[in-house]
C-alpha cells in the first residue's frame, strides 16, 4: 500500500478519543494544546509553536519547493449543558454502532485530530512545499480572530478549514456580525414614572422600526439575516425602578462584500427618524474575550463572508484528488460562520472547507461522528497534504 494511504484507524481513534477526554471550553483550551503539542513533537513535526493567543501550530517541510498549505481546526467547544441530558458521558469518547460520541466529535476535534494525524504521516521525500496544522482558540465566540493571529505568522498559499461538511468541499459561507443597540433613559422610582425616561419603551420604538429591514440576497449563499438574539435592561432586576438603559444584540449574517460601515448605515437609516426622541448608540460588539493565555482577542465581532463559486485551479485540483479516491461527497457552502472569514473573507487567501463531521451534530446533546467518515477524512487530508502541491498548477 502506498504510504500516503496507510492510515492506521486504531491510532487515529486513540488520538481523537484522547482529545475528547480533555474538556476544552472556550478560554480553557490549555490542556488540549499541551496534549497536541506533545503529540506533534513525538510525530516529528519540524516546527511546533504556540503564539501569544494560545494557538498551536505544527509544520512539516517537504524536500521540494512548492506551496504552503495551512489546515485549520478550532480547539474550543461549546459547553455540554445539563449532563443528565446526555445518554453517554460527553468526555468518555465511547464508540457505539460505528459512532464516536462526545463533546466536540463533530465540532470539531474529530477533524482537527484527523489533520494532526495525517500531517504526521506525510512523506517528506515526496512533499512539495510545506504543511502546517493550526489548532485555534476561541472560535466558538469569535470566528476568524484567532486565525488572523496564525496568518500573521504563517503565510499560506491555501487554507483548508476542517469544519463539518460531511466530506463535501465547501467554498463559501455567510459571515457574521454581532451588533449592539443601546437606548439611554433616565432612572426613576416606578411609582413616579413620569419623572424618568423608560429605556425599554424607547427600545420598543426602535425595534418596531427595524421590522422594516429588507435583506440583501446572494445567488449562492442566500439572504442576509438580522436576528434579535438578546435583550436586557439596567438595572436588572429592576424592582421599583424605571430602567435607565436597555441593550439588545442582533446576529447579522453577512453577504460577500458587506462592510462594517455598510451594515451599520443600513440600520441607521431605519432608525434615523427617531433621533430627536430616542437617545441611542449603535455599534459592533468588541472582542473582549480572554484567551487561555490571558490575552484579549481584540478587534470587533465582524467576520466577513466569502465565496468561490467560479472555477479555480486550486479548487479543481483538490476536488480531482479527492474524487479519484472516493473521498468527495460533492460541493457546497457552509450555512454557518467559520474561521474562513479570516483567510478568505479578510485576507482573500484561497480557502476551502473539508471536514468529516456532520454539521447538524454541532452543539447537540450526544454529539457524535461516524468513525468511517473520520477515517475517510484523515485519508482525504493526507491526500491533499501530500499531493496538492504537485497537482495544483499555479
């Protein structure tokens, strides 16, 4: 058997199960980073480094000139919720009926483990260029920000995002912005509301006007979205107090080309006739989340959209390699936001998504990944790592 196809299923499962058994909620990825750092060094990666954000990067250098490829997966997971809702231990990594269960199996320790494993199997004598695998932090709360940190160190010619695709090649996604809208009032005793200004009532006026929002549409990615996701008043609880502040958050799903300025201007236009009667502030939320190293992510929560629906040499080469070996289940786009917002959306680096997980399993109770797809995904990654540098006619 050609070395590139010699994927040891038992070894791969041992690695991914080890990852599942290490809880790595957002901001608490340190133990998983340590685990994978040791594995990379044991497997002979040429360079293994951790940046100030806490992102892990491992690189294999080939013996021939060629492109730099980056394979990225995030280290963090969402929390499990109520443990009693799970039929199986979310951190045991149990296998039943061909499925590996646990938090992060599909989103996305399975894919990241498959990438790390595959890179360790590369034949340097036949590799053109270099391959880096990055484990990025805090993706679940701020897509793309940590990968931007990786891209400041690694300068790839192509990026593969391992988010779940069911072994399709995905070449686009809507972006995401978190928008904050605040109304300011005047505190008073609720027995004398006439001497105060109720910030919640002022917010109700603005929300009514925002119902007139008309989404733009993209021929491939569909409609933009503006969805109210939370609302809170201050003080809270507000016993006997007229609230002086109300803040709401909108999840705005973005289309290619939309900028921060355009998104805010569109909302301002809906609210403009309230300027004389409502004091409000509109902004994109800051990334004030701390990574496990204690560093603040920085920037704002604005992850651009991206889409490669036209023919591209790198896309054709990747799909040709995967399809020849039965490792491609079709083409598509993501319904959700990924770190591709950094590589493709912000930096315009050729980017594709390819992952063994099932996107409907993300964040669910009793999350799982099909073991056979995990195995096929590792083979697909190894195939791309080993041969894309040769097949891609740049």
